[in-house]
C-alpha cells in the first residue's frame, strides 16, 4: 500500500506543477522514510517523524562524508510534510502525524557589489573574465549554463543566447547588448577554436 500511495503522490506533485527535480526526489525521500520506520503510512506517528529527524542530524552525506546540511535535512522533512498533507487531503488518513516545527536554515547574507565595484571589475578583467562577467552578470546565466554554453548557441547577428537546458531543463532565449556582441566577437576571433568538437565559449584556447 505504501508504494501505491507514493506513486500517486508523485503524480500529485506533477499536477501541482513542481519541477522535475522535486517530482523525482520527493517520492524517494518518502520511501527512505517509510523504510526507516518499517510501518505502513497510516501507522506513522509524530514520534516516528521526530525520531527520523533526529537520525538525519547524525547522517553522513554520501558525497561530502560529513553531516547533512540543515538545508538538506529541511528538504527531506518538507517532502514528508507534503506527503502527509496529501494523504490527509484525499482522506487516506484522518490525523496528520506531521507536527514538527522546523526553523528555516539560516544563510549567510550575500555581499552585493556597488555600481562602482562592478565597473572596476569590468575594467580590471582579462578577456576571459570579461566574457564571464557578461554572461553571468550582464545576461543572468547560472554558473553551469555559462560553463556549458557552446559557441554555436550564440547568435551574434541577432544578439541572442540560446540556453538549451536551463533550470528545469527549459529552453531559454536571452538577448544581449551590442557591447556584449563586440566583446564576444573580439574574444572568439582572438582565440583558437578546436576542430572536431563544438567547444564551450569558456574553454577556447588563446592563440599563440
């Protein structure tokens, strides 16, 4: 019965418009939680959820080998809350066992550069650094989007960037200014583009 409800929960997440990452990861989190409890969903108590939360605080990340971050724990617990909210909403359970109050993890306040500092960055940048600034600051690309941007995805004539796999694997088209157009042209023409592959613009080699 647990597996059937988890599959229905996945469909519910899709219907509610959650991104693909959530749709795929939250059902997995529920399976791990129920495996930990070794109970059917209707037998889960608030104590089970509290015990699981405590166990997560001493669980090691498979990637970093250190304790799970507070944001990671909060995400796992959020999946459990949504699951039991769903079960109560469709009448699978009468009382929602999720009563845990979890404080949102604190994040360090990000430093915001002033206009003068941004101007100095542009003035002091190497050609490659200038392109990175244009892509990430000027055009708003995410780090992985900038790193994976291929030269063939840059329409210099119409001043457009084509992001094939953005957040949620959605395609985006981003315009850029004439100044960015000139700087990208100068950068591409002053570098050596390897044949055989279509390189990322950030991985081209300087001409010697």
